[in-house]
């Protein structure tokens, strides 16, 4: 075998190996691009701590199930309905991405109405006893019942049974709102019932 034929055989073999490597690299780049697109469109996983446990909410394809609705509503209720004079601004600021204009305005109106007793050191604590999904399509309706405890700075307290109805709208998750849920309204159904009874 002449040197020219030998060099040609080596060159052909090298071209074959390089062709296989190039095809492999192109396949890897396509797989990487597909996985990047899929992960970019996947809803974010939401993790938050509640008392001594960590609750992990994992949404798939933007579907909202009953567990996610209940856990989300309980979390919002804890931040929206339980507060002290010093914690209220930070709490509302922490959930504002999950509230539409109506509940934000309601909490500010309620704060202005009760400003003197709140600033005087009154604490509000709402403990959820039960959660029920009343309407299971978008916009959802979730009803919470529980006990609202109001404690003044002297240590006097009053317990009231309360029922709140939450209107919740499903939206596309974003970086600021990974749940993909917004509170449309929070209605104190206890007040409505009392007014009807005492007419």
C-alpha cells in the first residue's frame, strides 16, 4: 500500500469519526433546547412554611386542584385576617401580588375604620376550622369558617365565629405570582347573616 493510499484511508476514517461527533453534538443541542423550552413553560413550585410544617404546592400544566385552592386560601387568610399593629403593613405587602384591587382597598378601608383600636395595640387572630370549595371552576369560591380572636393591649379578648368567602381567579403563573391565583374578593358572610337575622 502506497503512502498516498494510506494517508487517504486515515483521512476518510477521520472524516467519518468527525461526522459522527458533529451529528451527536447537534442531537445534544436539540435535546438541550427542547428541555430549556419545557422547563421555561413549567409552573414554578411554591414552598412556604406554616407553623411547624412546610407545605409544598406543585402545580402541573397550570391545573389547580382542591388541595392547592384550600392551602392557598388558608395562607392568604392567615396573612390577611391575623395581624398585629406592627405586622399588618408587611403582611399585606407580602401578599399584594395575590390580591386584586378590591381586597387591597377593603383592607385599607377596614384599617382606616379601626385605626385607633389597631394602633392602640389590638391583635386580631383568625384560626381556620374548616375550608370548603363552594365553586370548583374559574373563578373559584372557597369558604373558610373559624374563630376570630380579638385581643386588646390589656389582655382582654373576645372570640367570634366567622365565615369568610374568598373569590379566587386563576391566572397564568408569573415570577411574582407563582401560584397563578389572585383573590378577587373576601366577603365576611357572618356579617351578612347577622344583618338578615336582626332585620
